[in-house]
């Protein structure tokens, strides 16, 4: 599961970097808007990559997404022993998810440590994280 999470993170980074490069190469007649948007995307990526608070919320989202994939791919078994085994596995996973709430709450609390210019992006990320966590529960 950890290897899949790391691979997913690598693929996301490649996708995001490829997208930014593609946006940088595009030209439009309204060049000023394009440059501004590209600058915003690059700035947002830099903030997420360099700011510890943003990295933490990003890692939380990746953890949640990994657990969602684990839940979606889990089996329930065809006979009583296998059903009992998978039920035990699911209960363990649920315990992990409930314990993880503390880390998610730390992300929410960290919002107060940010500069006003960073808060809007962070609140968007928190919203995504909360939606994913709710989906996981």
C-alpha cells in the first residue's frame, strides 16, 4: 500500500509538472491572462512544495486517497472464515482512519499559522481533504 501511495504521489507530481510546462508553452491572444494564470499555478505549486504546512495537508490527502483505494479494492470473502478475516481487517482499517482524525485536525489548526495570501489556497486544500476523509468514513 505504501509503495502504491508513493507511486501515486510521483505520478501526480509528474502530471502537475507536465501541466505547468504545457501551460507555459501555450500562447493566447489574451497573453496577460495566460501569464497571470501560469504564474498563479507555479506559485501555488511552489507554496505546496516548500511550505511544511502545505506539505502536511498534501500528505494527509495522499494517505486518505490510499486508504480509499484500499477500501475500494478490499474483499469480503465467500465463506465464514474469510468473511471473519476480512471483517477483522476492515475493523483495523477503521481504527486507523479514526486515529488519523487527529492529524487531519492538526492540518485544520495549522491554517492559523499561514500568511493571509496563503490562506485561500490552504482552505481549498483543506476542503478537499475533508471531503476525502468524509468519503473514507
